[in-house]
C-alpha cells in the first residue's frame, strides 16, 4: 500500500466529513511527525500496528561483511 492508496482508502470512509485535500494534508503531517521523531533517534510506537525505529545499518553491514569473509 502506498501513501496515495492510504489516502484513497481514508477518503472512501471519510468523504462525507473530509475532502481529499484535507486527508492528504493529514496523512502528510502524520508521516512528517513520524519522520522527525525517527530522525531524533526516538521510537515511534503505534498501538496494534507496530513499532518503528532507525537501525544503525553501518554496524550490521560491517558484521555481515566479516561473516561473509570468514566463509
């Protein structure tokens, strides 16, 4: 599901209360807030959905390269 798909699904359910433009602004703002929190190193937890955090890929890729070299 893309962001546009999500907005369209919301619009199907909420078109009587909100315009497509309003829902686009709302979804964009939600993702912007989540991105800012993640950039600050904070965890984003959405009940009944999941927890998001930024992993340090540098450490993982270094370890992976060492494991591959040992084989």
